[in-house]
C-alpha cells in the first residue's frame, strides 16, 4: 500500500474517533512520512503525533488509533477500519448558573459539548420583541459598545519628538545641559480631547417598545465614557444625565423614570428641539458635538418648526445622527411629517431596532471624520 493511501486511511480513522484533523494537517502528515520513511515505527508515530494532534487531550485517543491501525511492529497498513467509540452529547447553553450534578466524568466515555449562545440570537432580535430577562442580558452586552464617539483637537498642545511646532523652551533647556548645542530638539502638536456626545431619546408612546431598550444603551454610554449628555424628548425636554450616572442599572433607570414626567406620552419633537436649542444646544452644549436623536420621527407639531430647529442644530454640531428603529421595517419610507422635515439636515440616518444596529451606531460615532458630503444619509430608503 502506498504512503498516500496509508496517510489517508490513518487520518480517516482519527476523524472517526473524534479527533479534528484539518486538511492542511493531513498534507503535512503525508509530507512528513515521505521525509522520515515508513521503516521505523517510532518515526511514523512521531510524524503523525507532530502534525495531526493539536490538543493534549487527543494524545490518548491518537495512541489507541495508531496501535489499532498499524498493528504490530511491522508497518504493514491494514485496511481502513472504523473505530466506534461511545460519545455523550452535552448541550451547553453558555449559562454560568447551569446546574452541576457534581459527578465525575468517565474517561472511557468522552463527551462532545454542543454550545449555543443567546448572545447571537439577541444581536439580531428586534427590541420590541424582547422579554424583561432579555433586556437585562442586552444591557450587559451594551456595556461593551458604550465607549461611543471620537476625539477632537484640543487647544492644549502635547510634546512630540520628531515633528510639529518647535518647542523652544524645552529645546533650550536641553541644549544648556549639552554645552549649548541643541543636540536634541523638541516639538509640540495639538492635543486630543473627547468630543462631546449628546443623546436625545424620544420617550413618546409610539417609541415605548424601543425606548425601554434604548434607555439601557444610553445608560451604558453615560457610565462608559466622559462628556456624554442625555435628554428625553416627548412633550417636554428633560435632562437625565445625572440620574443615569449611577453604575447600578436598576437605581439609574429608576431615578430616570422618576425624573421624566411625560414617559409614553405625546410627541412634540419640534417644540422640544426648540427648547433644547435655546436652553442648551446653541449656548454651547451642541457646538462641535455629535448629537444623536433616537426617535421614530412621529411628530404632532408643525413640520416647519421641526425643519427650522433641525437646521439650527445642524449648523452648530460636528455631526447630526438620527437613529430610527422603524427604518429596519421592509419597505420603510421616511414619510412621517416630522421625519421628512428633519431628514435634509441629518448627516447619518441609521437603524436602531437591535443590538446589531447599535453596534453600527457605535462604529459611526467612532469614525470622527465629518461626512464627506453634507447630509450623507446611510441607507435612508429614499
């Protein structure tokens, strides 16, 4: 029997016993047999051991298959044999609180663990379909994407060794220590500071099923990053940054609920944006900041007021992002009068119905470059 037939048969026997042998490992094994030859049993053993076994737990199985396949001292390849070994299937739901019966595993009866994770299920699931337990689980996942936003150039300058603006004072001090010769020159460059992120969360009745999940994302952003401001918009404007500053989610969300009096009420987005512009935004909070509006765009007010206030806000912000959970609906068109009036002044228009869409929001905010073109809409559906 040729060496290639021996190699293929032995690899098939190992796979039948439960050892995961990659195609590349099989090729390496065949090349190793060609290099060491098949005269010495020890050479053949170590050729396979070095190329086919990647896990220490597989060594014992490898030894058994090797002895069974190659037989005695003479390396005469036996026909390809099927090795039958009982395997216990164990389902692991990736839950740390899973029950443990405390029994010891039988080494003669190996188990194959099948894993599944609810994280991937929740990642694509619509927030409107979440249960209370899934909301709690999603809150922990949101903490991983909480460091949203980029940086901006600061007035403070920082030292740079090779390029930038010459720093004469430090260069002269260094030259004095070297006899007056500027052997080492120092430079400065503009420093960086976190860009402020302002989150405006719509908590009206039409957003109720999504607001209960988005408020958890907003809380994760507040405790995960400095320079984040949060307001709720509905029939009135309410600042809840201080209420969400607690690291205890239950305490933070409870305090926010107590502070907001118009939860699941009506919608006057244009009027609340006007209040934000007059009291906070135009005065400085929105200047140079990234402003994110999380809303479905339903507004009972005048579309002219909405357009005017969005125009004012767009002129002072670095970037204006609108997150609409309804955008993920097949065939969605931004026809609501509030959404239609606001859209011309939006730099990025993205979904907000799932964890996956919030990951995309985090990526958009992390890319601190201004939009290449004014009002660059991401998949607006128009």
